[in-house]
């Protein structure tokens, strides 16, 4: 008799450590209503979506624009994305064949992996990294190969390390800059070297550029801007972080036509299409006044400076300023405890939702991730509570 059980492909796919901290923090708050949790755990802007973007969605609803669209995305949005790529990234994209609009960057990544990666293939990913990469690869039957990022190199992915991990089964490399969870920004020379490696060895390069506009230092390099490698590059993006649209679920992937055709087929049979009226709002976001982006970026820079200063005041905590995104990745190795133990104690004793670095991979052990996409008051209060708990722990 057959036993009803989940598919074996899920045997090593777990809910992320981020979710674990979220659930723990929710229980902490529910246990004593009135206590204020500090939301360092979620990479979710605290800003509202800009008014002109919301107005475009309302207008679309009022117009009855509520039906299915092309799985590739509405023509107006693909045209707007084509203009964005040319203007901001130096990438030339054919909107008819080299672009598909997805339900967030999450779906863009999972659809690309499903479409292009076979069981048994190896994919080189950063370590630490956003857990979504590993889970998508495991669901596809592929093998994630972790490339450790070193604090001594500013957590940038080293092309020599990538080359050393390469085997005959390597089919893709994933880069993410600005980087979640460390806030690192890759130098253009490193991006180009990894792109050349993928191009010359017949592999894909997936460039996750979700945080491209949250850049404080350095420059953002899109590998697909170089014509000599563009036929091996998939560029992933979304509106969630740039425009404070996390709940709207709108992303995209650009790449060579054959890859986009395959990705679109997965996308079609997964979600049919992105939400129609959200696509109209996305046009307004991309083509409208970008002052809102500059305003939010300036606020994140101030918060970055504040969280770094306050963390440096805690004996035993070491941190270098992140160059982008909205994450701080302090080193807490001096306390001699597993990062998960420290993170759970921060929740249980102080209601602070910092995520253990090990949730992002083995190379994240000894660190915590703090999302400073919250108010300055929350940062002051949260890091102050952290100082109290870490002071009780004491250094090893």
C-alpha cells in the first residue's frame, strides 16, 4: 500500500531561518500584549508605496483592467522595462522576446532554475546567501555549490574562488549585488570576471539585482551590459525594494530569447501571468518621477550609518559599513555562541528580531543579519536591547 507523504524533493527543503525568527517574535509579542517587537528580521521597507504608483493601480481597477494578460506581461510594461534597462543598466533588451514579467523576483528565480537547470547539475551560489537560491535548486534536483564570502574581502564574491569550485557539472553561477544578507557590493571587475568565466565555459550567469538602487558606495555593474557575454546572462529584478512594493509581487527576468521562451513556459503553467492592475502600476513606477527612490535611499543611508555606529558601541561586536541594500551583518564571534542561540535569546529576552547568520549558509555562522528597513527609533531601541542581552552573555 502506498503511504501518503510529501514528495521526496522536499526532504531537504525547509522553511527559512528568517521565518523561524518571525514566528518566535510573533509568539514573544502575543505573550504580553503591549510589548513592542523590533523588526530587524524582515527585509521589508517601512515606507508606503508612493502615491502616483497607487493611483495608477486604482485607475486600472476603475477602468476594469482586471483580466488575464499575456504571460510575458502587458506591452506597456515590457516597453517601460526596456527603457529602464537601457537608461539605468546599459542593457539592450528586445521587449518581444527577451523579457518576461513575473510575480516578484522570487518567481523569476524559481522559474529560471526550473527552466534551465537539470537534475544533477551544479550551481555555484554565494555563501552566505538568500535561502531562496538553495531551495529552488533543491526542488529542481540540482546541487547547490557554496562559494564562501570572506569578511576580509568585504563579503565580495571572488572570481578565483568561483573558478576553483567549477566542475564538468557546473551549469550556472548566481551573483547578487548589492548582497543579501551582508550589504556587500561587487566591484565591476569581479562581476566581469565571473561573467567571462560563465560565458567561456558554457554556463549561465544569474545576476540578482533586486537591490540595485539601494547603493551607498561603489557602482552597480550589470553583467548583461557587455555584449560579449549577454547571451549567457539572466538579469533578475523587481519593484519590491526600490519602490516599497513588497506586497505587490512584481518582478522580471531579462535574457536571451531561447532562455526567456523556456522561462515563460514555466511561468505560464505556474501563475499564468502577473496581476494585471499591478502591471499598470509598475509602468507608473518605472516611467514616473524617481525622486521617491532618491528619498528612500537617503533615508536608508542615514539608518545604515546609525545602526553601524550603535553596533560599534557594543563591546565584542565588529562591523564594517555595508555598501548597499538595507542589511547590516555584524560579527558576533567574540561571544563564543552559535549565532542561532544568540538570535533566539535576542528574541526571547528582548523582542529583537535579528536573524542568525547560519540561516543564510555555513559561512554565515558567527554573524547576525539586521534589516534596517525600519525607523531610527526602532534602530536605537533595538540595538540598545541587543547591547543589554549581549552584555549578559559576555565575551568568550
